[in-house]
C-alpha cells in the first residue's frame, strides 16, 4: 500500500513536471507566434510604403534634384529601375519605422504594468522624430558640405559626369546612417530602464565614446578634418543628450523600485 502511494505520488510529481514543461513550451510557442504576427504586419506595411514610394519616386527624385546644379545621367537601361527601387526603399524605411516601433511595443505590452505601458508608449514618437531628424541632418551635411568639398577637389581638372545611380547611392550611404545614429538617446534610455546602463557608466565612457564617434564621423565623411569636426560635434552633443536621457530613465527606475519596496 505504501509502495502504491509512493508510486502514485511519483507519477503525480512527474506529471506536474511534464505539465510545467508543456506550459513553458506553449508560452514560448505563443510568444514566437505573436512575434511572427508583429513581423508580418510590419512587413506588409513596408511593402505598402514601398509601393507608395515607387509610385511617387519621380516626385522624390525631383525634390532631391532641386538641391544640385549639375545634370545626372544614366549609363544603362536598368539604371532608372534601380533608382526607383532605391527611392522606394528609403520611403518604405521611413514610413515603416513608426509601425515597427508600435509593433514592438504591442509585443512587449502584456508583460508591462499600466504605468510602464504609458511610459514606453512615449518612446514611439521620440523614435520617429529622432529618425527623421537624423535623415534631415545627414542630408544637410551631404548637400552643404560634403558635395561642395568633393566637387571643389576637381577644380576643372576632369570632366564631371554624374550618374543617377551612383549619386543617390552615395547620398543614401551617408544620410541613412545618421538616422540610426540619432536613435542613441532612445537606446540608452531604454537600456537604462532595463538596468543595463547608468548615467555614471556613460560618463565614465565619455572619452572612449567621443573617440569612437570621431572615428565614425571620419568613416561617414570624406577625409577632411573640417568635415569630420562638423559631423563629430553634433555627435558629441548627441552623446551628452544620451547621458541626460539616461539620467531621466535612471531616476524613473529608482522611483519604481522604491514604490515597489514600499508597497511590498
């Protein structure tokens, strides 16, 4: 009888472990299914914005073309299609950023408290604003400083022939990275709210960060110290903004922890 009870208890314990394992597997499957759903929605919007960008690619082209005073040429029959695809991709990227941010927030929302939901929802407009601001800044740097510098090097030594594909390809390679670099304050704020960063650690890393940003500015811009400083100074200011935003997130996290301990 004792043996039967022990055996029954063992089977119940084993069944409990199996149930916990199955429950964990179900949770993982549910999370992966939810993530797939959010990614599919984002991909659908990317395709829609791509189509819109493709339709209005000519208008976007003439908008950028108005800032230059030299003709652009094509060297192959498929060059026009390539530039349409590049412009449509940039339009789709800009348009999808708010959707991607919202879908990521909807994915993590079930695990957040009501206060955390309201707090993290404010990140979305900031992400979009900084992304667009980075694009505008990168474009102004490109048009006002980089292109005049590069064209000034020629000094009528060579006959200049600019192709559409190379011009827009070069412009996007310089402009788009700025859009992601300008997300640094939001990233540091988010990592601080998770406890992975702190204002103190960012201050301690300041000189290394400045050095890295200076190198990054040198990679993005042509090898001219004046241009590198023009790019690096705003990046330094951006890092200081990141420290400030990290301080805000750090104080908010401390308040939440104190409120939790006091409530406990």
